[in-house]
C-alpha cells in the first residue's frame, strides 16, 4: 500500500511600505497593500479551496490533508479576515488534517543564528497550539531548507520528521517515494516528489505541455503506477485559485481526485504525522543546505547576489542591537524583515523571464526592492541612535 500525502504551504509576508533615505515614519509595513492582497487571495483561494476540501472529506472520509501555516499568515488572517481561520479550524475538526511547525516568520532565521531559529520555532509551536490545539510531529523549515546539521538540530527540538525536496542530486539512484534518514540523526526525511507535485503546481495550465490537459483520472493513474512507501505531493496552497485560476479547471481537478484515487486499491491517503511511523529504507547525505526554491534547489534565490548578501548581513548585524534593546515592537519588525520573501524580491536570476520571483511582488525590479529594504534598515538604525548604512556596503 502506497501512502499519498498532500501537504500545503500557506504563507503571506508583511510587505514593506515605500521608504526613501530620509523617511522618518515608523510605519514599516504597508497595511493597505497587505490587506488588499490578503483579501484577494482569501476570496480566490483560502476560503473556496478549504470549503471544497471539507466537502470532499464528507464525501470521501478517507481523504486527508496536511498544512503548514506561517505565523505571519495567521497574523494577517486574524487581522484582515478572521473567517479564514474559522474555516481552517472547521477543517481541522474533521480529524483529517495535520499541521506542521515552521519558523514563525517564514524566515531565514536558521541562517541568522541557532538561538534565533529556536526562538522562532518556539513561537510558531505556541501559535499552532493556541490556534488549533495541535502538537506537530513534523517540521518544515522555510522553503523546505534541509541539511544534515539542520536535521540534527530539529530532532533535538523533539520532532520526529522533517520535510525536504526529493532532489536528484542528493538521492542519486534512489526514489523520493521512500522514507529516509539523514546522516547523523534518526529523524525521518519526508521528501517531496517534485515531478508529480509540479505537474499540478506549475504545469497544470500550460497548454504547450505534452500532458495537457491534466485530469484527475490521468493523475490518479500516474500515482497508482509509482512505486514506493509514500508519494508526497507538497504544494503552495495558492496553487488552487491563485497560481492556477478557477478558469483553468483546477477546482474540478481537486473535486474528482479523491474519487479517482479510490479506484486504486494500492493507494491510501495519509496525514503527514502518520508517515513518521513508517520504517526508513536508507540513509542519505545532505552536507549542504537544500531547498525547494528554483531549479538550483539551494540558497541562491535569497542569497545569490551582492544586494541580497548585503541586505542579509546588515539585517543580521542590526539584530544584535535590536535584541539588546528589549523593545518588543522593534524585535517584531526585525523578525518580519527576516521573512524570505524580502530577499526573493532582490533576486536577479531570470528576472526578465517573469518567473516566480515576481509573484505577489510589488516592486518594479530587484534594485528597487533592495533600496527600499536598506532604507527601512537605516530607519531602524536611526531609531536606535546608530549611524546609517552607506553605499559601500555593496
């Protein structure tokens, strides 16, 4: 019997206000812009998709799903559209939904310091407990970052499993459809089948794709023919209704998928917590940080050019003074500045191709994103009575 684990990442960043070098405002985040984007995505994706999943569970009690919500997503939901959290709670109450832990701010905290990473995971763990009364067994770092060292640290924090990308360069001849363990620890690796996941997440509406159109019966047949312990279909939740608009047929695909899967006796839906009880088949070595970002599956989407490196280093340095200040509001702002999206917006890889770095991106180009981010850091420095960063920083 092959387990099917459908897991969704749900995240929206706090986008920055427009700052210039002389700005003195302490309103670092664009409330109007964040509210408008959140409400749009809630109406196109969060609400209709979650309602659809609840309906499907009633029709197909064997259908199960798993979610990871960033803390900043939950903050925005409670602020701008509380019914979004209400409907997720309704889904959770079916018993067919699991929740993972991650960093509260969907951040690069692991790259800042071990202490900062642990603090943000602790914050997220408390938030999920308070919001859903759920204790997660599985951890997913921002953009599925994973390495041997990271897995060791996460295991010491009490987690039984960690999510990663089933990338060929680390798997070699192996399949992502099995449970593995990383070198140096006994935590279970739950690896994304990127081919089958991206068939839905990225290729679903591509009319030049040789498999277009992708129907539920065709997809279920592919799943049934795949060998392994578990097929992990890890997707951005915005795939449904936002990345793939309703007009593409994505909701019809979701509607019929459980029915088509039920035709194959070798397939069984599973929540992600259930996977950590399975036996691991082998160990794999992940000496450097792997992610699910872009074709490179590394850190270069965030830290791949001089602007990103400069912004990250200046943010990290500033954190020493902000944490010493004990100012809870400034600490919260600083942690929101660690959110990975801010560094995505500065990415110059394939920018002219209109790739995913532009999605939900309100900047005209990476250079504008960098300039605005640095102006915010300078404003924070002035609040702390420190000198501003200069152009020599890049």
